[in-house]
C-alpha cells in the first residue's frame, strides 16, 4: 500500500494481486456503465496501440501481453457526506 497526504487530503493506493478478488470486481463492475471524464485520449491511444500489436503479431496476442492492459482509476460520482 502507498499512503500520502497533500494539501490535507490523505490518499491510499493498493495493488490487487489476488485473482479471486479481481474476478469478483470484474463480475461486480461488468454490468455497470463507466464515464471517462479525463483520460479518454489515453484510453483511445491504448486501443490503437493494442490493434497495432495484434496486427504485428499476426492477429492474436497472448492474454498477458502488456498491450491488453490499460491503467485507470474508478471514482464514484456519488456525493457522500458533504
């Protein structure tokens, strides 16, 4: 876990390395809509890069190829406790 405070706001970041937990999150989030407010260009670029890598590999990438992943953060749109 990484923990830091900036301007009085504490942030914590965890890395999930448990496949069972990852699958639970995938199942839970799989039916929900997400809205990309910031980072949509980054996401589009990642998709184009993945397509280039697929084409260069002859039509398929191994499941764990880095081009199959894109880092992002999900933030709730619900106002809580204000």
